[in-house]
C-alpha cells in the first residue's frame, strides 16, 4: 500500500514508464513508405561491383519514382568497368552507349572469336566496350536506349538481360555485338526497336515480348538459337537479310502489320506453328536449310514465297491462306498449298459438318428400318 501511495508521485519513474510505452508504440507503427512494404536492396560501390538497386514488388509507383536512377549514373558505372544490376527501377534520361569512351581494337584484350570476326567483317577500328554484365529487369526506361553511332561497333562482352522491362522511347542496338546470352523476354517496346546489323553470338530470348510501332533486325546475325515464341509485333516487322544459324522459333507469334523475311537464311530448324499474320508476309529469296514448320499458320494478307528454297521438310499442314499464296519459282518438295485445299481449315470444317450430317441421316435410317 505504501508503494501505491508514493509511486505515482515519483517524476523519474513516471518519465521512464512513459518513454518505454512510447517506444513500444512507435516500434509497431511504420515510420515511412519504405518500411511499409517497399524493400530496397543496394550494393556498396566498389571496383568491379555492379551498380545494384533492387526494389521489391511491394513498392508503389510513387516509391519507385522516388528511388529513380539517372542514366548518367549507369553510364558512369559502365565507364569504370562495372556492371549494372537493376530490378523494379525507373531509369530517367537517355541511356546511350555511344557516350562511352572510344577504344582502338588492338587495345582490347581477350575478345571472343565471334566478336573478332564481326570487327573484321565491318572493318571497324573504333569500338566502345561494355565489360560487365548488364541486367535491367522489370524496370522502366524513360529515355532513349542504345546508341546513335554510324561507324564502329558497341561490344557487349557480358550477358544482357532486359526481361520484363518497358521501354518508353526508341531503342536502337544497331551496330551492337552481343558476345553473351541475351534475354528480352516479356519486355515491352512502346516505340521503335532497332537491331540493324547486330550480332548475337549466343542464345537469344524474345519470348512474349511486345514490339512497338516499328521493329528492324535488318542484316542481323544470330549465331545461337533464338526464340520469339508468343511475341507480338504491333507495327512493321523487318527481318530482311537476317542470318539465323541455329534453331529459330516464331511459334504462336502475332504480326499485326506488314512483315518481311525476304533474303534471310534459316540454318537450323524453323518453327512458325500457329503464328498469325494480319497483313502481308514476304519470304522472297529466303533459304530454309532445314525443316520449316508453318503448321496451322494464318495468313490473312498476301503470303509471298517467290524464289524461296526449302532444302528440308516444308510443313504447311492446316495452314490458312486468305488469298492465293505465291510460290513462283520456289523450290519446294511437295505441291504448294492453296486456299480451298484440304489444308484450309474452312474446308476441313465443311468436311466435318458433312460427315456429321451423314452420320445423323444414317442413324435415322437405321432406326426407321
């Protein structure tokens, strides 16, 4: 009883109790948006350490904007020979690799043979080198990306990963050599996407990628396997004079506007199964070294295979042609497919309906008998 009579009147004890109570309360209340569910992972800067910033899935758009990264900071890291590792980040400004210092070819050691061959082919003397890996995943690139060079090459020595990233402005990786594997799966190009004269030395993934108003791979070379499975080309798609050395996949790919593969060469197995061409598709002077599968492909516009050459199996089973396809002077193993043939799904549906009607009539006759 004596303690209860005196404890409430002890100022020091009351202060301590109040402070402990407030600390316990504030420990349960989030102090800011980062503690409310936006996890942030950074790596300390250092020689050879990639520029690293990972933002968790719980971050809001406002929090991502607040944690945004300048493209100039990324270029500075690349210039120091470091890599880039971003996840869920907003990058502001133009990310242009032609701002990297120019190097003479003879000063760059240990270039892969494929890169040396690309340099020899072009006769390039001045190159720009990205030494470390570049990974920008599930992010947003606000400015232009790539380069604006007319002469020379950009060498990407490490792997390049842009999976899930949205490019709001033009992307131009023309005259770029990708020495490592490349992954643009589920990326979104809202504007142009140019890879003119690019060399891909290893495997390339463009699965479920959404391409924008104009896509160009003119004279690009794919030395390894490449897949565009379930990709969507919402604008013009140019694959003119492209070399595909190994397996190539365009299965279930959507082409909304005119598409050109004329003059290209497919050195490995090619798969266009269930692809959809809304407009013209040109495969003139195209060489198919191995089996080419166009099963269940839909051509709603002109399909022109004039002067093409099929050296392996040419499979157009169940392909649909809205107009008469052109196979003028084409070297094809079997008879060219035509609208109205048994390969036309409309004909197959008519045949199936006729068989069903005949079966019903036959059952009716049996029952009456």
